[in-house]
C-alpha cells in the first residue's frame, strides 16, 4: 500500500475515534445533566424525606432533641397542663469498652461503674452483665424520667477535671413528661396523653396536633478536613392553648358537686348520692364554657388506675376481664356533659314557648285551662299537678311548669312549626363543641313526618326524645341572650412557644333562633318562674328554691320520668341565668336519680336547685355580677341566718361571753390583765384624796354588765 493511501486511511481512523470520543463525552455530559436534574427534583420534592433518612443513619453520637408539647392554660393564665423536662440515663457499652484490656491508662470501665452506682440506685452486677451481654450496643437505657436534681451529682463528676476524664459511654437523653398540676380538676375537659404525645379525650385529644411540635436532632459527622463536627437541627416546640375555662369557677362547680355527694350519699336510702351529676357554667353571649364537670373524676397524672381513682375496689378490678376493665375505664373517662343523652323534661319548655311566640302562634296574652291532664287520642297524659293548675297565663305555663298547657301549645303549633323550631334550636344535631365524643341523639328526635299526636304532646314538655347537656345549654342560651345561637367552645387562643398569639377563637355566631322581642318575653317569664307570686289558684313559682337573695335571676326546673316509666325513676335538673336584663352566665345542673326516700321525692327538682344556688352564690360576685334587688320577704330570715353564721365568734380562754360567770356587784374587769377587781368601798376612800369633778367617773363600770340592748352581743 502506498504511503499516500496509508496516510489517508490513518486519517479516516483518527476521525472515527474523534467521533466516538465526542459521542462518549456527549453521553457523559447528558448523564451528568440528568443526574443533576434528578437530584434537583428529588431535593425539591422529597428533600425532607431523605434528610430524615440521613439523620436516622448517623453514628452513636446522633441524639434526638425532643420538642416540648404546648401548655394548656385557663382563661387567666393558670397552667392546667404542662410538659416537664426529664432525663433518661443512657449507657453506651461500645464506647465504654473501647479501650478496656488494651490500655490501662485509657480504661474507664471501673471509674464509670463506680460513678453510676454512687449516684444512682444501680447494682454493679447488673451493669457488668449489660457490658458482657451487650458489648457492641450503643444505646442501653438504664433509668428513665430522672429530674434535673437527680442527675446533678453525676453531672458534677462528669464535669470535674479529675474524675470526668475517666467517665465514658454515659449520657443523658432529654425527654418530656406531661404533668397536670391540679390532678383531677376539669379532667373530663382537659384529657390526658399517652406515650408519643398522643392526646386521649378532652382538649388533649381534640387539639393534639396543635399542641405537638417537631423533634430535632444533634449528630456528629466528618467535615471536609476529616475532623469531627456537630450539626444541630433544633426542635420546634408545640403551641399552647388558652382555654375558656376559669380555674376559680371550675373549683366552685366541683366543690358543690362534691358537697352534694357528701351530703346525700346513703342519706335517704343506702347508695350513692345520684346515678350521675353534671354541671355546665357558660357565657350565653359567646358560647364560652367557664366550667364543666361531673360526679366522676380521675387523676390526670394517673388515669389508668381504677382503684386509686376511687372508681372501683381492688376486688372488683381483680374480677374483671381485660375487656371489662377497658370498658370501665372508658366510663370513668367519659364526659357526661357532651356524650350522654337523656330526656330533658321541663327545661325544654322555654324553647317550646319561644318557638310558639316567635312563629306568631301565640302573642303572650293567651290563657289555658289545666284540669290535670290532656286526653290525646286514647292516651291520658297527666300534668305534673294532678289536681290541675286551673286557668293560667302563658307566663304561668312556665312559672308553674304546667304540662297540660304545654301540650295545648304544642297542638297549636302543629307538627311543622314545632319540629321546625326543634331543629332551629339544634336538637338532634351536634353543637360541634371542640371536644371529642359529642353525641347528637338524632335517632331519638322526631320530625313532622315521623311523629304522631302523642309524640308531639310529650315532646312539648321535654319527654320522648333525648338531648345532651351541651345541646340544651346552648339552645337555652340563645333563647335568653336576644336570640343568638353561638357554637359552644372551650379554647379561645392559640399561642406559639414564645407566647405570641397565633390564633384567636372568638364566639362563632351560627344562627338566630328567635327575635329579641321573643327573647325578652321569655326572660321575664323565667324571672317570675323564680320570683313570681302565688296566683289566685294557689300555684307557686317552681324555681323559688334556686334564688340567691338580691339578684335578678331567671331559670327553669326540670323533671323527666325515665324509661321504663313503670320504674318511677327520675332525672331532675335546673337551668338558670343572671342577670335578667343582660345575661352574663348560664348554669345548668342535672342530677340523675338523686338519693331520695321514694319516687315522689326523687321527682323533686330541689336537688338540682340546691347545687345551682350554691354555685351561683359564689360565681356571680366573682364574675362582677352584683345584687340589685330588694331581698324578698320570704328570704330575709335565710339571709339573716347566713350573716349571723359569718360573724366572727370571740373566744377567750375562759369561753365566750355567754359562758362567763356574772361579775360580782361592786367589781370590774381590769382591761389590761383581765382580772376581776373589787371596787373600793366608801369607808375605804382616803378622806384626803382630791375631789373628782362631776361627770368624770361616768365611764366606770358598776354592777353587772347588761348586754340585753346590744343586738350584736353574743
């Protein structure tokens, strides 16, 4: 082959190689571009996911930094639930044994074990077993939930220049535990947490995601200089909640529930004071719940112990299956005020009357003849007064709680109007209060297409359907506040970890139920239900026992006959408000099957009125609601007795004034020494003593002390 041909062929081969190299380079560039694009995409869409994977795969120095779950506060800043920092004692056998049996100068096993056993209740034998059996492990928890004070002695040894260098493979893992400073206070509203900061019941469950934060992590890595460096991703603490609860009002409510339980347990018949008790105290102007409590409470710091919480005996718990114990715990944790339905009885009557007035069916001038019953088809339905109330006004139908009149009103409204207003007042629907476990009772509520004459008659006075306490309290609040239905709520603010306001939760106006005119009329009717005079037929206002002297209040009694009717068991209640013209507080009390001598006595709403009165007597002054009325004549004796009981009794070592022996004539008591001193006789007086001017001795006591004219004398 000629030189010219060989040169040409060589050029062609070189060109082909250049083309191949160019193609290879292009392919590599495209691959790199693809990788970069993919990495950018992954970083954008799944960056956090892979960051967590990287953090999770760090070496033994990687440390979880836990967040602090937010606090739960009352409306005035009192801490009801908080998270306290604690420390878990962690042993790293791998690090501790690293130089064991290799270099005596660097061997730290003995000094470390000595420090551990001297500062904590740990057995040296147990520690050596751990080192033997788990020599390659980097994480062995020794003790959990230690306080700062408990770990301080060990930390001092670690920080000491002499001893610290010989302590290796031990560190403290930070953690938080939930604490409830007031134990069982408002337990059914607050709720509690389980491991992992999972809220159970109450606010803790409803707002768990708001209260929780995000954990951080601290970990070591080799930097570009191949030196150990530390990276810290700080934890984000959870938000805190300011509730609508008032610590003082909650205490008042629980105090008088406890008093009722103490006073009535085994009082009339052997057994508890009542089957169930519930109380709601709320602001009718915005739906804020001031206090909510039942007769069953438990320690939020120890929510799983039926015995310690006094709910069951040890013998009863021992006899339970696991399923039975869990069911019993659920009953203990249950919030009666939002989760349990019952027939409300006569506390429903204000809503029936309000609906009739608002719809125009009634004007307020009507009268009704009560002969003691209504014949509804084949059924004879009795009034609460078997002999009948006679002729009464519309106001009288509430004052005297006349079932007969209410049945007549229900019939006048008819199916469509009555059940229209029942839905307007939200019966059979949830209030959507910000607490878990609310029931709606929809299956028990009739509609215009499913009811009949008997159901309409009994529904009109609160029998034949179920409601909950929070449903009735919310409906009643709308009737007396001008006609505005607010969503009830227990949280009013969300705060960040620094105390800044994240969100303010104001009262949510859901709808208008009745007009302001109707509301004003019903308020007046309810005022007279407590303060009205006896009428010409001898009928008395049914709410008189709930009055607090000097206050303009309104309210309604309730007595519901439970199913089965043949058992003659009753749930009694009272719902009231103050002041009449501008209601600031509503209090609703339910007592299910109070301890009474017989069924007739159990049907008396005075049990609920007693609790209501005791609560409101303390709650109203606290809420700056002051007396504005003259004390009724029939309450003056009660007020005088209360004032006398509050007056301080002056006791001395010799006893009260009534117990002292009369001072002998011619003697007096030395005000300095308390001794009885005999006065000098005329013949003992020195004739040379100076004359005493007239009137200068008027203040001297002679003879016995006469206190008969002193109204304040003991």
